[in-house]
């Protein structure tokens, strides 16, 4: 991972909120709902992991919230 793309959770939330405001003002209902979901999930992740400041990927958030999902399973050899 390149350090150029490292973003904090707070800055990611700020970006999502700005995009949400734009989607709402443009009447883009589907985009607004998706952004609301992303904000809620990231806030939940942040609440579960207050020690982490670097924004996780969408997949990391998904697996944190859905550890039993087949795509999130980790097998030890």
C-alpha cells in the first residue's frame, strides 16, 4: 500500500459527508443511501476499534461487521 493514499478515518468520514451533501442536493437518492450506509458502517468500525486511526478498506469494514461471511474467513494451515 502506498503511503500517498493513506487516509484517516476522520478525513474519510468528512469526504463521505461532503459527497452525501452533494448527492442529496442533486437528488441522487441511491447514492445518498449508499453514502449513509458507508458512514454508519465506518462509525461502527471506529467505535469497535478506537485504537485504529487509518481508514480501513471497504472490505475490511465489511469483514469486521460480518466475520462469518465466507469471503471473510481466515484459515490457518
